[in-house]
C-alpha cells in the first residue's frame, strides 16, 4: 500500500555533504513519525534522526550539529554535512504511517549506500 523511494546516496569526501530524500506514496492518511536509520557492515541498524508529525526532531548523538532532518508533504530529507568516514553505512528511510484511524504501519525504504572516503 505504501512505498518509500530513496535517493541521494553516493560517494563523498570527508567534510563533504549529501542530501538524502525519501518520497512516500500510496494509501497514506498521515505520518506519525518519519526517520532515517543506518547500518554499517557487521553492525546493527541504528536510528539517525526522526521527525514527528508535529515537527519535533531527534538525532543520534553522533550526528547532532551535522545532520538535519526535515519533511515536506510526503517526502523526508536528511541533510548531511561535515561527513566523516564513520558515517559510511547503508541508510534506510522509515515511516510510521496512519493508513486510517486505528491502523498504523511501519514501512521501510530499500536502503541507499553512503560512502565517505577520500
């Protein structure tokens, strides 16, 4: 019913910037929470940033001051500045969506690779 399509990943040098986008489509009533997660090889998937329907944001300590999450209609963005090699990971878009009153579901994007290397 809902599809999340990500874009914006790629290779960037340390100190550089990338902006990830995640467009949601389908049977959507409203968004409860949208966010970005990342998973490096051999590590668990961890939250990077989230944004609620009311606009409240939360960030992992490792990205505070460098990353910014925002949402515009059905698209969530992650602006990543001052990138470090340790930011290298597969980044996943996530959305908790209210399909209708009384039914919420979590959806995930397919993941996009972000590589920070000189």
